[in-house]
């Protein structure tokens, strides 16, 4: 059984450690733990992770965030993966740092990556794992915040966040959306002490 795990972000060293690239970081966490390397493919880098008899195609689109749908659409077709076996992993400023939220469908919530995926697929009926990055920015500073690098405190706690998200990805493939939602959405936050 094949799954497409589309982990959103922007290519390039200048974006590597930004909040908007947490999707890429989740993909890297999964690949590193399994001893996998990404290889360049059409519209993105891919690695194939085997987990409990499932094949997870990890995708890091090279199309930049605003055109993520192009890569997701291509790899769904190329690998003949149905929509219910797609999971999109992305950053979310509406969630506190360290909180996860998995849903089986929904709006893009203002996220340009999700907007592009929905436009390309003609549907919002696909699973997504939102990884909270917080929202400590002033009005009008949203872009600078998501394209900004992690604070020192966030950087220390980031590995625990990434491990939690990676576990949710594997759970999605192993036990399904509903059961994973129950676990991921109620998991304790990785908190930054005040």
C-alpha cells in the first residue's frame, strides 16, 4: 500500500531553517531515522520509507511553497496514489509552537501551500498535518515571521516537535486517519517555558 507524504517548504539555503520549512524538517527527520537519502525527481526530492508493510513516498517539493500543488499532483499521478492516501505536512501560525493538528479535510486557512494543493487537485478532501510554529509577530509581519529562523529556545525544542510529527506521519499510514487524529490532536505540546 502506497502513501504520498507531501512535506511542504521552500528550496534553498536561505529558507532551510525557517518556520515555513518545518514540513521539510519532518521529511528529513523521517528519512534520517530510516537511513534514507533523498534523490532529485521531477518537481521535488523524494525518498521511499517502508513502515509496517506500507510504502511512504516522502516528497519535498522543489516548486516553492506557492506552487506546491504542481509537485503533489504530479507525484500522486506518477505513483498512482489515491487522494485518501495523501498526507500534507505544513507549518501553522494558528497553533502554538509544538502543537500538532491532523484533519482529513478542510480549508487552506490562508496557507498558500494548501491553497495551491487544493487548486491543483480540485479538492480540499485530503489529510493534512499542521505543525504549530506560533504567532509571536506584530500586525503585518506574518511573512517575515514564517520566513524567519527559529529562536534559540525554539531550536532547542524543535527535535522533539519533529519527532512527534514524524510519529504522527507513520501512524497515519499504519493505523489510519481517525485513530491518528485522536492521538496527535491530543498529544501534549512541546512548550517553551515562559
